[in-house]
């Protein structure tokens, strides 16, 4: 599995992980505190460390974490682990963030997501939130033997490659590909207009080309629709209608549904396969795919950010950062 190449046993990260309950199906660190980025986030030592913890039983995990780390939570903690889990699962993108925590001398932020919710996002791109984060290099700190989760992680990477192919020309560079992949979860994200650095995607990819090659190299070499000239760092793909239809048919379900919604005029009621066949013959196929991505990401990022802001107004400003997870 391609993701295995990025596993890390960094002592500092494992020490931080030791402060939390152990029942984790997946734990990873990400962002500028882990992988060097160009631009304003280039100072790794000063950067916040970002984590996501995936848990099978969020109520049980939050219950234990409240006992160990009561001060990590906002005023919401007084309502107990069931309410925290309800907020986590039913609002935003299925992630509950505790931001601005000092742990082992580092400022950290950690999100908690249910294993089942993550698997659905990895396979179907319901939110493309944590799934989008996992399309970029991350440091895997812990992972159990959950076969369904491991399979979903791999499928998410393959879906990212296929989606990027549909938005690229017949011939392109590795950098072009990785920029498209890294930008998938930012498509339509309002924060890229009102807050985040607009060069963010380039700043993520440029210093980390080797890590992106580790993550996607075997997938590209195995893909029958691409000629991967590794030495030249160039790729060529099948842009025929038949090739594009094959790619469209393997896209995650949520993206297929959004494309169908965009392309199906009122009253026609085409099924998804019929719509995708039409899109495969459309010269603007890539732009249609991009619109479909935006239709997933825009409401997802809005909901997750509003979740943090709303909770801050009602409870405490401690959750203000909750919606501003760097994906």
C-alpha cells in the first residue's frame, strides 16, 4: 500500500501521542509543523503541530480523554462525551477539534473522527475533508490492522490520481499532477478566498515532491492508462472519450452524483452512467469535474468552519479554530 511509505516512528510525535487514550485505529500528523512548506508557513519549529485521531468508539474515547485531558475541551465538556460525540458526528465534516493545546512544549491541535465516518469519506468523498488531508503527505504515527480502513486509504489515493487525470491535458509533469491532487480538497473552499494563502497548494507541493512521489509512485506505475516516464518526470494519459469514461466510472460516488446533478437538465432524469458517458465526450470534461469537486468542498468547508464559530458564540471562543483545519 502506497501510504505505508510515509510511516514514521518519530519519538517526538509518539511522545505526544502517549498523552492520549490508546484506542486509535489511525493517528497521523500533518501540515507545516511536520512537512516543510514554502512561504509564510516555512518555520517548522514555530508551526503548530496538527493531528487527527481516528477512533472506533468516539463516546468511549472522549470519556477517557476527558479524564486525562479535561482542560483540552471547551465548556462543552460539562455536557459529557455523548454530546461531544454528537457534535463531532452530526455537524460539520464529522471531525471534533481541540485547538491551541500545549503538549510536551509544543502547540498542537487535534481532531477526532469516527473510523466509520472516515472510511465513508475516503471511499465516497462525502466531505473530502480528512480524506483530502490524506491525499497529501502525512506522518502515520499509529495504525491498527483494520483491513477496511487500509483499503479505503488506498482507494482514496487512487481516486485522487484519477480525478487529477481528468483535469489535466494529455501530457504533463509530475509537479502538474501533484498540484492538481493537492488542490482537490481546496476546490471551492471559501477560505482560499477570504483567509488562506492563495499560493498554499504550491507551497505544499514544491518542497515535498519526493514525498508525493513516495505516496503515488507505485499507483502511477501500476495504472494501465498512464505512461509514467520517471526519469523525465513526465506523464502521458489516455484522453480519448473511452479513456475518460473509464476514469469517470471509477470516481467516488459523491463526485459522480455532483457531476450528474450539474449536467442533468430538469426533466431529463438521466442515470449517472448516461451522464458520465456524455461528459466523457465533452471537451470541457475537466471543468465539469472541477465544478463537481467544488460542490462537495464548498458546503463541507462552510459547515466545518461554521461549526467552530457557532460553538464559540454559544459556548466559548476556545473552539474558534475548530473549523480551520489545514487540510
